[in-house]
C-alpha cells in the first residue's frame, strides 16, 4: 500500500459526460501528479500540483482540468468524454523536492 | 527533450533464473534520477528500485539490482532468482527536478516467468 488513495476504482460513463476523479496523497506529501495510461501503453503525464498551485503541465487536453485543495487532495475533471478517454488514470504523490513518486491504485474509466 | 527507451517489448525467463531488462535514456542533464516501476496484472504501479545519477554505486534491493552506466546513458534492471510473482510490466523512468518535475516513462517490458 503506497498510502495514496484514489476514488472511484472503476467508472463507467457515456460519451459527452463529465466525471471527477479524486486523489488523496500520502500524509505529508505536497505534490500530486496525474497520469493517463491507455490500454497497453506507457504512462502519460498530465499535470502536477504542488501545495495547491499548478506546477507543471504535460499532455493534458483542454477538456480536462484539475485542482488541488487546501487539504492537499486533488481532483481531475474530465468533460465531454470521448471513447478514446477510456484509460487508467493514476495519481501519484511526492513530498515536493523529493524525486520519488508513489502511485495510487488508479481509477479505471470506461467511456461507452 | 528527454526520452526513455525500452527496446524489449516482451521477455521470458525460467523460474529461478536471472533476467536483465534494458533501458536507455537521452538527456543533457547531469543531475537526475532513474527508476524501475513494476506493474503487475492488478495495474498498481510499484516502485522497484531507484538510482541517483550522482552515485556511482549501483542500487540494489534484495533480488533486484541495476547496472547504471552514466556515460552510455544505460540503466538495466537485473532480477535474480526470478519468481512467479515477478511477472509484470516493468517501466523504466527518468526524473529531473530541473525539468518540470515530471517522470518520463519508457513504453515498458512485459516479463513472463516460466514455471
């Protein structure tokens, strides 16, 4: 158990809908990262937050957005969902300035 | 831009044998970190081992060790005494605090353990 929690574990929705994925980092970690892993693919970095502020942006679509709240949990919002958005979405956390990231169990999103 | 290349999409090894997974990377940085993550069928990403680029000594974690060749930009993972539970996808990853604080992953090597 990495100490990073993600909810929900599974999500099934329809095209055009909007969903919110939630992540709670390890206790004391200030940085949260979001990654997308499509079927049989590597991980693509989406976005990073550090202590509530956006710190780095990767290949994140404009339909996707994220935020980190004062209690340091983070939410990834995916809107106008398309079939191609079906993937495993990981959250990871680190203590900020600490290079090792610990991953949550992921949220499996299926868009039908 | 930094890239991480894993040239072996799949590998197989007999149980109790030793296997080496290859990884090369490209960077102009001198200070960075390298990781191997394991992703079993559960899809959980598990940190296996990490290496600081400034350290010449190769990292070791029980049956897992790395061969870090900084000049060659090579970072291979050796698994000794392979066990059935080692069957997984293995990702090599690069991290530099000078570059957006993000990890760059290779495409992975799927490791099969033959009983």
